[in-house]
């Protein structure tokens, strides 16, 4: 189960999407529950639709290889099998995504 992440959680660093390319990600999926993985894929598809149709932004919570949880507020332009493509062509591995926060 994904722990509830609160936008006000001081332990979660908010970063700019441009710094994602400098981060390292684990080869292992941050989620282990098949239902949570399925929900993440559904939410990612919804986020890509929101980004393309309405240019809507959302928070993406993700985990880096060192275990740090980070948040980025951005638009998702496309969802691929293993990656999300964000505005400006930045790629974020889907396996690193913990959850999405839609507004």
C-alpha cells in the first residue's frame, strides 16, 4: 500500500522538473503491491490525458535510488511503458513513481 503523502510533509523535497535528469533511480520498482502498480498506471494515463487535453499540472511523488522521496509539480505529456515524458521532454521512470496528486 502506498503511504499517504501529504503536500505539507517537510521530509518531501519539492524540486524543479529540470533537475530530474541529474537524479539516479533504482532498477527496482518502488511499489511491490500489484494493485498499487495497476493503480499507478491508471493514474499515469489519467495524468497524461489531463496534460494533453487541458495542459493541467499535478504533483508527482517519486523516490530516488538513495530512498529520498521528492515531489515535482509539472505537466505530463506522454506515458510510455516504462517512462513518463514531462513538459520539456524530461523523462521520469514510472518504476520510481509513488503516487500522483491531482488538483
